C-alpha cells in the first residue's frame, strides 16, 4: 500500500480526497462558461459583419444615385434613366401603332393629326415629353436623323421645342411640311366639283375644310360652295324640294337625290327599247293594209324577219 502511494505521488489522506472531489466538481463549470463566452464572441462577430454589409449596401446605393444624376446631367445617348419602366413599356407598345413618316410626303398636318388621335386612346394622359418620344419612334430616314441630332444632345443643350409638344409640332411642320400648303389647299377647294358620286364629293369637301380649319357650323358660304359644285340635275332636284340651310343637311339631301337618280338611270337602262317596239308595230300595220299584188311575192327572202313580213302581206 505505501508503494502504491509513492508510485502515484498522491496522498491517501482525507484532505487529499476532499480536494480532488472539489476539482472534479469545478471542472464542468469552467467548460460551460467558456462555451458561453465563445458563443457571445461569435454573435458579436455576426453583428459586426451585418453592420459592415449594411454599410457596403448604403455605399452602393449612394454610388448608384450619383451615377444616375451624372447620366441625367450629362445627356447620355440612350437616356434610359429619363423614362420610368412603365412609361417605356407604354412607348414601346404604342409607338408601333403610329403612322410612319419618312419626309417624302409634305402632308405633315395629317401625320400629326393621326398621331394625336392615337394619343387619345392611351389608358392615361401623356405628357409632352412622352408625345415627342413616341413621334420620334415613328420617324424614318431624314426626319429621324433630324430628330436624333437634337435628342442626342445633353439635356442642358436641348432646344425649347423638345420640351413642349406645341413647339415641337410647329417646328416639325415648318421643317418637313409644305410652306405653301395653305395656298395649295385653298386652290384645290376653289376648284372642287362633283365628278362621280355625291358621297365622294362630300368626302373631299370635308377633308379640305378640315385642312383649312374652316368651321362648318353656321357657315352659309360653305353651304353655297357645296351646292355650286353639284351636278346640274341634282341641283334641280334640291332646288325643287327646297335647299337645306346647313351643310350636313345639304349633304344628306344631295346624297339622297343622287341615289334616286342613279337607281332610275339603271332601271331605264334595263328596259327594252321603246323605239324598236314602235317601228315593229308600224311596219306590221302598213303590211296589213297594203292590197295584195303579184309583186308582193317577189320580195327576196333574206332572213326570218323579212320572210314573216312578206308572208303577212301576201296573205292579206
């Protein structure tokens, strides 16, 4: 027993046994505390990482806003940041419906009117900038190059007509329209006459008064001008019935008489000739009243009709 004590170097006294038990009891408490401290350190590390990530995201947002401001001020050619995604989608789908304009025709007024008609069909009102962009999509060839020349400039150097639709329309008509368009329309209106039907005549008449910006309401000069261009036979019928006092009523009245006269003309053309019927009756009457003679049988027979007439005369 003493050798065992020497070999182990541990005293077998009661005090030694008591201290060993205390060490065994204290060891688990020290291990649990170390684990808690380790977890707290890891949690603090995660919080620090989260804070660092938030700072990086904030910095990235600031850089993005800074770049966006530079694009807005620098007039980037693509100008992708000047239009929100919803507006860009509307422009992309709507611009395909606009009529194309390549500058070969000088009828700029009609082109602008058709574009404005399309603008009214959108699901929300469009501002001037959106209208100008949509017209830019519809341009071709030289007009498109003209538009892009100004639109690609920095925003600070944009001309005033790229910021106002009314100014853009005026500049566009001045650049690509016919400078003598008003005089051309006036000459065409003065020489306008009915050539085919009243319907075609009325269509051209309304087209020209729209291009000349004439008001057709309570305008007796337009009523007289439309009446003067009608065919004489229709004017006679309108005068007999009593000429309407307004343009719309006169157009309806003249159209109604034009349809009636055309129907009567077609009906007469389908009837057999009354003159041919009268000649046949007269020939039959003369043959039936002529006295019989020997020479009547000597009439040469040339066709069926001559044979019938000779036979009738001989019998009589």
